[in-house]
C-alpha cells in the first residue's frame, strides 16, 4: 500500500518524479561526457567548436534536473494528465503497436536494397494503415510523395543523401 503525501499524491508519485530528475541529470552528464570526447575541429576557431552545443544542452539538462528535484523536495507535484481526448482507463492497443513495429522493421530491412523511396513509402503507408486509414491507393500515393519529398529535402536541404537502392544512378 502507498501512503498519501501532502496534496493528495502518493509517495510513489514523488519517487517517480525524483526518478525523472535523476534520468534528466544522468542524460545531461552523458551528453557532457560525450561532448568532451568529440575531437577538436581543425577548421573551427574561437570559443565555438563542435562540442559547444552539446555542452550547453547537457549543462541545461543537469540544471533542469536540479530544479525539478528541488521542486519535488519542496512538495511540488506534476499535475495528472487530464485526458482531454485520451481514455485513461483503456488498455494499450497492442495490435497498432505491432503493426507500427512491422512497418518500421520493414523499412530498416528494405532501405539498403530498395532505397529510401520505396522503404520510406512502406514505412509511411504502414503507419497510416496501423493507425486506421483504409484508403489504400490514396495512402500509397501520399506515402510515395512523402518519401520523394523527404529524399530531396535531405539531399538538397541538408546535404545528406539517403540510400537510393534500386534507383541508384537515376536519382
């Protein structure tokens, strides 16, 4: 049995909120340590190098974790989810989770051989199907449009070429 804490919350809620603070602090420390292991860039000059942003993010994670732990220590508790459009008493929809996992795994297995255009379309179409859409042709057209658009967004906008697969040399 759990004992009631001030404000109508349970001791377990307080411990879980300390757990979140501990997780944030550990994540922040991990980011800082990994940032310190980044090799120095030969082209970066001045105070800004490749580790600057990760160091700032890691430091902020540690600071936020400290403030969260202090707030919980002083009696602050997170407000429970109101569930505006979520049924809080319902169980998990494992069929949807499994279908989404299948779409993701299919994408991972097909991306090198078939290329992003096709594996991405499988991922997008599979996600739409798993989430309840039954407009197969329309969803396939949208899935190919999304994979086409994201392929060129990555290539032209970010300079990252996704695997072309069977369309190598055509794209």
